C-alpha cells in the first residue's frame, strides 16, 4: 500500500464552497504532521485550514503516539 500522506490546504469561502490544494507530501505521518503544524502556525486566515489525507481518506489526528507492535510467538 502507498504510504504517501498529503498535507492539504482547505479554503472555505463565505458561500460554503471549499477549495482543496495539496501543499506538501510526506512518506510518514510524523513528517506530514510537522509540515501541517508549520503551515498552521504561519496561517493567519481563519477560512484556511490544513488537513492530512492518505489513500484511505482524511486523518483525524489530535496527537501522534508511537504504537509498539505486539508479536505472538
């Protein structure tokens, strides 16, 4: 499966219309989240947000935590 994660700019107009623009792509959720945080910090427009997407859809990430894999012997 493709592991590319997109950082997408979402501009919402007064009419409710939304425009989506890919601003960045990354090969890991950690790197994509770094890009997203930087773009959010530089953003001063209340009608513009930044979201993460992958091949399956939109991420809803509040915090990023490393999850250790459990291996049964």
